[in-house]
């Protein structure tokens, strides 16, 4: 069963992945490139933290972060008219991810 902290972690990953995928879409990346940018945006900070601590990256031990980033990609692809059109000064997905 998933606890509240894990749920918040997945919501933050989802939000940061959307933020990265939005940026990649605005730069006209292909789908795979957009997914990679979204995934790196979502897990990059935690990966750097783990590497500096000498630990294996957290997303290599739990594949669900790849899946959450994939759902974020599908969300952006499905609602691309609305999500990509949002103004860049409106950083709601970054705010949710930081929260």
C-alpha cells in the first residue's frame, strides 16, 4: 500500500516531468527526446543527491518513476493544445513539483 509521502513524491515527479516535457515541446523535440527531457527534469536533482552520497540512484531501484514520467508524457501528448499553450511565466507545474 502506498503511503502519503510516496504519493506526494509521485505527484512531484509527475509535475516536474510535465514541466520538462512542456519545455521540450516548445523547442520542437521529438517524442523520445521530450520524454527524456521530462524524465531528467523529474529525477535529476534526486539522482545527483544520491550519486554525491554514494548511493545508487533511487529511480534505478524503483521503476515506478519511469512509469510516472511516462504518464506525464501521455498527459502532455493527450492535452497538448492546452498544456503547451500555457504561458511560460505560469509555472504551475514547477510550483506543484516544489511543493
